[in-house]
C-alpha cells in the first residue's frame, strides 16, 4: 500500500510539473510575442495620467445638453434591441435544447445558427447594417438585437437542458400537447433563467450601444465620437461620465425588476 501511494504521488507530481511547464512556456511565449515591457507600462501610465488631467479634466459641463437626446436614444436602442433578441432567442433556445426541440436535426441547425451569430461581433454587424440602412439608431438597434441572439439563444438552450425532466414527463404523461407541456412543465422552471438573462442583456446593450455609436450607429457614442474628432476632450469627458452613470442606473433598475419578478 505504501509503495502504491508513493507511486501515485510521483505520477501526480509529474503531471503537476508538466502542467506548470506548459503554463510557464505559454507565459514566456506570450511575453516575447507581444514585446511586453514593464518600462512601456510605466511610460503608458504616465502618458495616460497626463492626458486625463490636462485634456479630459475638468469636464465642460455646458456639453451636457448635447448628450441628453443621444443618451435617451441609447436607452431606446438597448431596450428595443433586448426585446428583439429575446423574441428570437426564445425560438432558437427552445429549438436548440435537446429536451424541447422537435427533432435532433432542428437542434443541430439552431445551435449552428446561434453559434455563427455569437462568433460575429456586434461591431461588425453594426458596420454591415450601417452600410445597408445608413447612419442612425435603426442600424444600432438591429445590431444589438441580432448579436443578442448569439448570447441569449445559447443561454436559454442551456437553461432548458438543465431543467428537471421528471416534471416535464409528468405533464406529458397526462396526454398534454407540446405547447401545454412547454407551458406547464417547462416554463415554470425556465422563467427564472429567462428573466435573469434577459435583464443581463439589457445591461450589456447599454455598454455595446455606446461603442456602436462610435461608428455611426446612433446613440451617445456618436456624439462622443464627434467631440473626440474635434479634440474637444473636456466635452468628451462629460459623455464618458454620462455613460458611466447610465450603466449604473440601468443596472440598479434591472436589479430591482429582477427582485420584483423573481
């Protein structure tokens, strides 16, 4: 027994040594591949501090008026994009989950579509949609809605596959139709994950909408980019602060909504 214990310890030690060797090798490879240098980090931090305290600060409070309407547009885009994502993701989620789909082939196709959308960044979708529909909130809203399917579609499918199948089988044993099984056996278990993920997507949309505006997809990012292009950094700092507070407000609101619903 002692010899067997020592043999297992040696094997464990060799495995740990091998894993650590791989980790160290990857760190060295990444360090050299990126030309990372601590002196660059120091210089970059210094330059960033100079930029913040000489160009960004103090903020030009008079620019608040120019951000109010774009901030409202960002909220509109985020909410409508979330609704668009949720509607499509419910369909793809139910079709992609193995225990709720009509056929395994349908599940495979749905999973593939969701994976393809998830692999396409919202920024790329926004660029394509801006070319198709022009500058403005429509392109940004569609980009948020489509990109959200990649996240919510997979999340909904995973939540559905983790539900208690016994409850579903009990409802199905009564002779209920597919829609009745979904409503009585699946939805009560799915509701919590559905609400949590949908509200989380709203939080993400606020952040993404601000970035999409930088390429002309509307919202507060579009106004922010205009001030940056004109080197009006003190006015741009007002937009950055508004994005920060907007995210905090939406996060607080969604948390309260989640408490009420769940």
